[in-house]
């Protein structure tokens, strides 16, 4: 029997300077990585070195040595991302501003037909999935359908009834930013295929502790953000199979997206000739530094044993769920066995005297020598909260740098707050 290697959390933590320093004289307990992950030293170093020593423009505009180097880094980062998610080739990776930008690209560019214009999302989706398709609906291009969810995730039997030959696209998160867990992708991909629909996966939360294999998942499009993986802000990815990317209409156009103009005899007979994907979507000067640093964050994550890392997160989530369930004044969303497949857990107060806002203030200001960062509110998933009839939730989310003792610190704080406010 082979025994899985333990994850070396202390070595991992040492790469995150924010965990080692103090903010306003206090140590940080960071349980908000679903919002954004802290950044490893290699990412900060790369951005610093780029702007300090390079700062040139890639994208084949200028061709001097500085630009050639920056462009080479940009394309290396593209190849790194492609390798990370097992895309067939780097050309399937479009750099975007983030998950939101990637989903907007699909919502604007997808060619819906009048008889095949339905987009199916689930009630748990982040606003960045729902709203771009809501806009497409307002433009009369789409009919948006909502699949119900339970506390454990999308209701797959309801999904089977909603997806039909009218469905053009199914768009859903592989992991919810409120309910946690991770959802089976194969039955959804199979269902979509059976009806000639495409599948767009939102991997913004999934990738922080799972590895995606886009070929095995059989998704047509996958969107994610660098900053949730320790990379910089303002960089994200739309993965798509090459022919599907080339079949999308334009979203933003501009410099870097055309190879030529065809010009007729009349003064106004001007037609742009666009480049193929991914360049046809990467309009304007790109975030060259951000993409290069994103590549570094993926290289850093790739050096970790994925099984050990997942095991570590699974243990953290399981431990947090068990401890939270012992507290009478709150209710945890979801079941331990499904939550353990994600990287977060959310709960809500069951007593009127427990104020999430006050609790947040307490975590920030009332603890000696430290503060604890969690997230309270709707987490950009307003619809889910509405459907579950909840005003908001309190979310603990983990990255590989978190430890059980940080959960203990949170639990001590929670029990103290309840003791002072509710009993
Ligand atoms: C599930 C999910 N999808 C999409 C997004 C949007 O990501 P971004 O704001 O990086 O575009 C988030 C961010 O919190 C998320 O949690």
C-alpha cells in the first residue's frame, strides 16, 4: 500500500510574505482565499523585476530586443496555462482580464440561433455568470433558464428536464463560492452533448485546490482568474477548443486583433481581416507582466504534490465543518462529505442576537495581536441567497497555506463572540 505524502504546509507558508508580516501591528489569519489568494513571493518578485527592469511592450508591435523578450514571456505564460489544464495547445488559451471578462466574451461572442437560444445556468452561479447572460437576454439574443440547487449543489435531475434541443449553452461553476464542494462535470457534459449544446465551466473556485484536465472534462469553454491561484489581479483565461474560439463573434476589438484591411474602390469600402484565436480576442496592449507572473504562480503550484495538497485542503474543510457543527447558534450549509471536495465552508447565524456585521468587526478589532479575515455577505451570489432565503452567509475559505490551528483561532473567536453577544 502506498501512503500519500503529507503536505508540507510550513514550507508552503514561507513563500507568502503576507503571512509572515503584520498588518496594523497584528498578525493575519487569512481565511478568505475564495475572494483572492495571497500572493507568493515569486509572483511579487516577477512583477517588481518586470516593471523595474523591463516594462516594454510585447504583442509583436515593436520588434526590438526588449519587446521580443516580453512577447516570449507572454507566450511562455500561455503555454504554461495550457499545460496546467491539459489543453491540447497554447492557442486554446485566450488571456482575459479575469473570469468575469472571459464569461462576458462568451456571452457576447456566442452565435445563438433563434431556435437554439437557451442558456442554462444554475441558481448558485456567481453574478459574473448570471449577469452577462442576463444582458444577452435583454438584447433579445438569449432565453435564460435557471436550474434549481439544493444545499449540496445543482439539482442534476432538474437539469435533465431543463436542457433540451433549444439549449445552446450550459454555463456553471465546477465549485460554488458559497456552497463549496465540487460538482460532477461528466454527467453535465454528457447531457449538453446529447442536446447539441456547449458547456462553459466556471473554474474560478475549483482550480485553487484541484487540477483541471480540460480534455478529460470535455468542456467546450473554461473560465478562471489568476488572482485566485496566487497570480496577479487583472489576468484571467478563457480556454476554448480552437474551432469553437474561432467560431465566436467579437467581444472587444482593437490593436492586435487584425492582420489587415481589405480596401475596395470606394473611400468607405473598408473591411478588417481579423486574426485567428487567441489573438482575435486580445485587443489592445495586454497585461504582459501579469501574464508572466501568472505563469510563475502556476509553476509554483505545479511544484506541489497535487494529491497531498488536495488532501490537506480536504482535511482543513472537514475539520472546520466538524467544529462549526458543534456550535448551536449557527447552521452550516451543506454536508461534510460534499464540502470536503471543495475548499470552503459557509454558515449563517440562527439567532437574531448574532450579527454577522458585528462579528466581522469583532474579528478585526477585538482579538489580541491578530485579526481574522473571513467574508460575510452575498459573495456575489445574490440569487443563491435569495433562493435559500438567507440574508447573507459567513464564509471560511482555504488555500494550501492554511492550518488547523488557524481554524482553532477562528473557533475560539466565534465562541467568544457568541458568549459575549448571544448568551
Ligand atoms: C465562482 C466564481 N466565479 C466567478 C468569479 C469572478 O471572478 P473574477 O472577479 O476574478 O472575474 C468568482 C469570484 O469570486 C467566483 O467565486
